[in-house]
């Protein structure tokens, strides 16, 4: 089976690494990929929003299935483009159509979906310039902290959590009237603050059936102790100790089942990943957000824990036989630590030579922002490399990841040496 994987991050390297281990794999193409994916298959220089160029590659290289890593091509309608094209419609795309992808593209759409299908989530209302005053009144009915969310995609920056009512009023005004997050904040969702600890649950569905993949917790802030600016993610662990069997059963019954049923009832024709951001409030799940893709760096701990064949999993998803697939999970603990360019998530330099990757023996090195240049591997992004390790305990896995993180060098390298700090002494269920 020939596969085209779209994307270029650590998530895509982890997917490519796992697919490359399958004897069901023919050729693997990654577009545009990075220096790590180039070792698992063939990188193709391609703009992943250029569907005509993707069509050309798919047909000329006899691609049998397309796996979409990031959300942008999904929100832009790549799955609809394939379904509407006579030459492409028999080639499955793992990733939802535009309507389903709106779950990630619009917070209001996602909240309406959750309420319609009885998926537990915080109560909310949405506002725009026609009812801004109602927004101020709604804020007064809530207890601090106040949660304000730009409705549209805002590069992960569109959520504000504010302790003070005055500040919340002023930010609401600025989001709507001053376009603080551009068009994305023309519409703002205000919601109740959810208490608890956050985790992410990943599901793959073929539209009828589903498989729940290992859950994970990521560390989003740049600074140790969860401080400073938000990033794409600085590290992750899986499994999550506080997601015990009871809690995961509630997640399946109260969240996963109504979500997949909701996709069917609403005619989403959803084939692909669902990434459910959840709050565990005293053992009860409440949905914070849906994403329509895998998380990054969560994929770098979730995928290595899948023991069964990933190409077969995607094939089963593509042809609607997921119910027959037996998902096998490794019960060891996986941790990943992200090495980033100094300055990230603000301005940073690229093109720094990376050394030491070949000296890593205890971890799997997943490339994110890297590329080949004159025979060297150099940095080409903010998040550069994710170092994933296994252990019987979280401590053991983290120890290996931190040691390997020290082994790899590039100018201004930074990583958080406290990933898992809040969980490491908790009992694990695995
Ligand atoms: P989102 O983009 O919706 O995932 O929000 C970004 C982050 O803000 C989440 O990962 C949570 O940490 C936090 N957050 C969002 N909504 C809420 C909420 N209702 N209560 C508490 N924290 C929230
Ligand atoms: N790590 C969070 C995300 O991928 O959105």
C-alpha cells in the first residue's frame, strides 16, 4: 500500500516512523516532511494547501491512501476535494470533511454540537458586535476566572483566562471591536471556567465504529512549573495516571459515544482522528475542545505505545472495517521532551547545526523543525526535536528523555526539564 502523509512536524515523523515498520507498506511519501521523515520514506516538496498539486502527486505516484497531519488542509476541505473528484474519490483521506473540521475551526460550532448531543462541557454564550452589551451582562453572571475564546482559528492564541471582571470586559471589547485576533475574534465564546486536571483523549473513527487510542497529557507553557507563554507543546506523557479505568469508561460512555453518534446524526461523514481535550473534575469528564487531528507532541507518546500495525489501522479506517481491527497497546509509560530554539515561542533563529542525534541510544528521536542542508541536519523551526522514551515507571522514562535531551546539541537549545513534574509521584494505573 502506497501512502501519502501530509505535514512536517514531530507528529508526522512519529506517524511515518511507525508506518515504516509495517510490512503492509509499499512506498511512503511525506509532504513536505523534515529531515527525520526523509529516513522513513520519501519527502516531497509540496504546499499542502495546494490540492491540485496533491492530486498530481497522488495519481502519478499511485498513492492508495492519504493521511492528513495538521488541521489546515482539513479546514480548507481536502477530504471534500477528493470526494468530489472522479479520479480521487476512491482514495480514502484520513481526516474529516470541511463540515466535521469546523469542530476545530469554530468554537461556537463545537459548543453547539456538544449541547445538541449531550456531551458534557462548560455552559457558554457567544457574542459579536451586534450584542456586545449582552456579553458584558453575561460576564456578570459568571464567577471568575473568566474564559474568553475567539471563535475562529487563532494559531492557538485565541483563548484568554482572566481573573478580573474589568479586564474581562475590556478584553471582550478588544477582541470584538479591535479585532485583537483578526477575523477569528469577530465572534467570541464566553464560557464557565472548568476546574480539574486536563488530559487529551484520541479517537480514530471510520464514521461508524471507533477505536480509543492511548490518552496523553501535554505541557503547553514554555517555562518550568507551567509558567510563561503558551507553546504548541513542550512535552507529553502517556498513559495519564489520573485517567483510571473508571474515568476512561465515563469518557467512552459520556463523551466518545455521543460524539461519534453526533457525527452520524449531523451527517459529517467523519473519517479520521478526533482529539478530545478534557477536564477531569473529581472523576467526571467535561470537554474543553475538539481538534480534528492528532496532537503534537502527544502523537510522539501515543503512537509509540501502539503495538499493532498502523498501516493496517489506517487501511481499516479508510475502508470502513475499523470494528475488525484489534488495537494492541504497550503498557509501558512513554514520555517525550521537546527541544526548542532559544526565543521560541517568540522570535528565534533557524539554520543551527544539530549534533549528537546518533549518540542517543535510550530514546527515539522524532524530528520536528529540522531539515537537511549540505549534508548536515539544521534547525528550521521553533520546536526542533522530540525525544521519546519508554519506562516501567514515569520516572524511568523521563530520566531517559532528559539524558537524551542533553546528548543532542544546537546553539540556544532549550527544553523543559520538569515535564511530568506534577504526576511523577502519583501511582500509575498501567
Ligand atoms: P482551547 O483552545 O479551547 O483548548 O483552550 C486553551 C486552553 O485554555 C485549554 O487547554 C485549557 O487549559 C484552557 N481552557 C479552555 N477552556 C477552559 C475552561 N472552560 N475552563 C478552564 N480552562 C479552560
Ligand atoms: N499539543 C496540543 C496540540 O497539538 O494542539
